[in-house]
């Protein structure tokens, strides 16, 4: 379980393909505090630490993860939003994030707005997932509030701190991102589809 509050920006040091799996080695500031079997959120994807060596650690993505996330497009040197699993005795500063990516979205607009920046995204129109204004969305592991919601589009407003301390500063029109929709909203959508609400 995560909060969507990015803890550190890591860098991909190495990518190795093995059969249908991808092993990704990452360098970050908190590697010395990690141990094998811990869960770490990487651009919104919950991956398990399989080895730690010096100031790098390695995680493995299987075919299921590769098929529904952006991990298959990662390259050496790429920056990643990182967050370790939340502590149960801490404050939940973002929202409940599972690290289970629902869709890949595309950045379709970037607008400066006098101190903040509006980013627009779209996702598969056939998706059952929805956003609502003032609802929560996770973009590449960052917990954000929806400020404009369409049928398969939405916008978020980014404050300068978030812009600087996440990989949002690297986004351009056409950037692909991992989306995790609010878990409560997913249950409601499913219950409505089943006619139970």
C-alpha cells in the first residue's frame, strides 16, 4: 500500500531481458535502507526488490506487468518516481494507492497558469474507468486531484514543488504514463455495471 507521495527520483542503471521478464536495476538515495522482498512503487508500478548491491537495487517485471504498463519502454538513464510502502503509523498525505496500474495514458496538453501547470491526459475510450472533478488519480505514482474530467480525459494542476520533485518536469505532449484510478471509484463502477447499485 502506498500514498502517491513521491519519495525520491531514481535512475534506471541497467535493463536485462530474461525470457518474458525484464530485470530493472535502479539507483536512488534510499537503496541502503532497502532489503530483498520489499515493495517499491516505480512510476506507479508496485515491484518487488529481488537484490540490493551498493547503491543500486534490482526489481523484476513479468509479462502481465509489461503488457499493461510503460515498463517495457523504459530505457537506461530514465528517471523514475519512487515511493516505498507506507508506514501504518504515519499520515496518509496522498490517497490509497495500490501500485496496480489500470491503463497507460497519454499526455495531451501542458498549460502554464501563473504559478501552476495544467497537464491534460487521455486514456482508452473503451475503458470502464472514470474520473470525477476533485477526485483522486495516480499518474506515474504521483497522487493528484482531478480538476477537469471528461469521458476519457482529465486534467490535473501541478504546483511548482511537485513539478520539481517528480518526473512531471520531463513530460511532453505524447509522453506515456501509468494511470491508477481511485480504488473506491473502481468498486462503484463495477457495482453499477453489475446492476447492484
